[in-house]
C-alpha cells in the first residue's frame, strides 16, 4: 500500500488530544473550524508552528504522519501562497474517515517556543 507523508503544525491542546488517542488520530474540529488542514511539506508546517502557534500558545509543534495515497487522492491539493505553500482541505465531517486511513502513528518532529 502506497502512502503519502503529511505534516501538521499544532499547538499544545490539539497535541494533547492526539497523544490521548495513542498518536493514532486527529481530534474533531472545534466549532468554527470547518476544515482540517494537513500540509505537504515540513518547511511550511515549521513556519506555521514557529510563527503562529508559538504566538498563540507559547509552543508550536510540527507533526508528521503517513496516510494511504489511494484515500488521499479523493482530495485536491490547494496552493494558498507561494509554490511550497500547499495543503489539503479535509472537511471536518470527513475527519473520522481520514483518521481511519492514517498508517502508523503521528509523530512530533519539532518543537518551538
């Protein structure tokens, strides 16, 4: 089975929920968060974690995970800035299905304070 590597910048509250899941799934979106945004490269995730999450909560994490390529093919890649500013837009109601297609564990690859 082919997989795709994705990254997700996150703050401490979301990361605590990921840890509580056994590092296997992303938590449901909060009200006002209609979309889950995993990104396609570590550099973009780092910029968000370092520049946004640290300001918002004092710490930002970069996570990495694998997802089944065949499942991910249902979604379009969105370019939301420069050439490397790429992300998927997963509707909140699709997140449980998305989580079922994660392969292995979600891992923290960087922390910024």
